[in-house]
């Protein structure tokens, strides 16, 4: 399965992880703690980890198109939630 990773520098990693999982969890399956989260879209997943100074996001999709959808949904929502902090999500495909 195609996959990618984004490392987003922020001192509020845990806050954004929880906010993103709670929000997406209204539509799809999501589970989280303060340090780790997982969102299952059906066509792919996004696993997140709050580490010192960053939110690490790992996306996986059934194919390249599905991976792009996961990247877009997770990345776009995070950027909107963190607009005042100016966060940008840049995915690196493996």
C-alpha cells in the first residue's frame, strides 16, 4: 500500500491530534489518546503521534488516489484548525 509521512512542527501537537481525531470521528472511525491517534477512512488510514515539538502524521491508502485523499483530508483539516499558528502540512511519499 502506498504511504507517506508529514512532520509538522508545533508545540501544540497533542491538542491538534485530539482535535483532529474528535472532528473526523464524527464521520469515520477514530481512536486516540493524548499521544497517539488513528483515523480509518475505509480507503486508507492516518496514524498520528505527538512527539516533542511536532505532530507526526503517517498516511496509507489502498492506491495512490486513496492516499491522496487521506493526505488531503487530514492535512487540510489540520491546516484549518491551526490557521492562527500558520501550520503547513507537507507530505513525503515513501
